[in-house]
C-alpha cells in the first residue's frame, strides 16, 4: 500500500470511528427513552406526550406526560436507561 492510500485509509477509518463514539444527541436520547418507556408501560400507561429533554452531566433526562402520571427516563451516554414515575395527584410538600 502506498503512503497516500494509507493516509486516506486512516482518515476514512478515523471518521467512521468518530461516528461511533460521538456524544449522544438529544434526538438519540429521545428515541432511546421512547423505546424504553414503551417496554416499561407495555400499553398500560395510556397516551403519553414528550414534554422536555435536558442534559445534566453525562445523562439525558427525557420527560413524558400522561393523564395521571409524569415519566422521566434517564438515558446514560452508553445507552442504558431507567424510568422514574410520579403520580400527578400527589401534592408537592
């Protein structure tokens, strides 16, 4: 392999690898959160609407609103996620 083609190969592989390790975008976090919430609810949560997405440190917090509950899905940069549920009928202290 000649030097120019080796350099081109390194550049192409560099761009390909950077796409795999790039920081997660808000859109990717919402997609992961939506999938996770579908698995969590299994059709029992009723209709849900996305309300907010924010990044705190290395985590995305994605909020969804339902009739009786609010759901927050925490999405880590590595793709792991967890769901937290709040009942809207409970008054804040």
